[in-house]
C-alpha cells in the first residue's frame, strides 16, 4: 500500500484547517465578498429585495471556532442545531447596501439579542447583522429582527435536515428541489445553496423575498453557479456535547457489542 510522505500529510491537514477556519469566519462576516457593495448608496430603506440566509450549523461547528462555541456547538442541554438564522440582507438587483447611515447609533438592546438566541445562537452575530445589514432595512432593531424571525418561520425545512445524525451527500439542485417541494409558492429561481471547504460542505441556503415578505426571484447576488459549483455537497450531521444517549460523547465511547457503521445517505435526486 502506498503511503504519503509525512510532510504531505501535514500539508493536507493544514489545508483542511485553513479551509474550515474560512468557513467559521464567514458565519460572522456574512461572506459578502462576491459582489461588493453594488451602487454604493447605502441609504436606509433603499434596496430592491431581501435575502434570508440560513446557515448549516454543523459545518460551522466543525471549524476550530465552532468546536469551542458553547452556545451553538457544545451545549450542555443537548440541543442540536441544523439550520440557524444567519441574517436578513437587503439587496440591490446586483450588489448590496451595507452599514447604512443612521440618525442614531446602531445599538441593539439586550432584550432584542436575547430574544433571537433560539434561532440565531450568537450574540455577536445578532449585533453584527444589524449593524452591517439591518441598518439598511430602514427598521429599528426590534422591527428588523421581528421581520427576520417571521421570514425564518415561513421557510419549511425538509424533514431530513431537521436533526440528522448521519452524514449525507446531496446535489445543490436536489436541495433546492426539496425546498421547493416543501414550500408552496417557492420556485427554483427564488432560492440558492452555498457550499465551501473540504468535500464542498453545505454552508447556507439563501431564500429571496419582497419587502412584503413574499417569495420572489433572486438577483445576481444569488448566482447558484458561483455559490456552489459542485455537483455534490457533503452535509455534516448535527452534534451536541451533552452526555447521554445519542450525544457525541456517548457515540464515541467503546461499546460492548459492535454496532453497524453509520449509513451515508445519498440524495434521491
């Protein structure tokens, strides 16, 4: 059997860590580098449509930052996150506004932050998202996150992405089709899927809305061929740090009797 030189193995490990670190940083930055700030007007309330961004939490939790995140990835109550709310982004048809000028400081009250942590489990992310994107909505923090929660609740996630304990492989088009099947009124051009890192890991789903909260066709920012050009994505399973049945620690302990190996679920599409 051929083996790789030790230096090559170390190089691969460093490459994996670097790629995952980029994925972790994208959770906070919003991964907005793809199209710049568009026409650069950055005026509150001046935008063409809204993009709801749902992050696949297990991909973030596989990063060095995520591995130490007690609120999202290493909870003691056993809660496991699949899709979480990353943010709600005002968009131009091409490009986007950001950090819009406001009459008052973009302060997010503690009560508003606490009220979002069940679907957006990061106080820093809540604050960042309002300052970077919420200020462009023309809404105050309470109104912006109320709208974010309403649109988050409108999207029905397919069942096999709710609490998966097994690794899955799916095509971007397959995931889009599943979302369309589960959400009346949603069409393929209204949703896009992003992937990144080793194995083209699923990172996020973007769903486009009008100002009134109705599904609409996405603009140039949600170019599917750019967000995930891969034919197949790796979908990591959920994780938790609580000791007990089905926890990560419990699955890692030696068992008295051998257990069947985890199944790899392929996309039916």
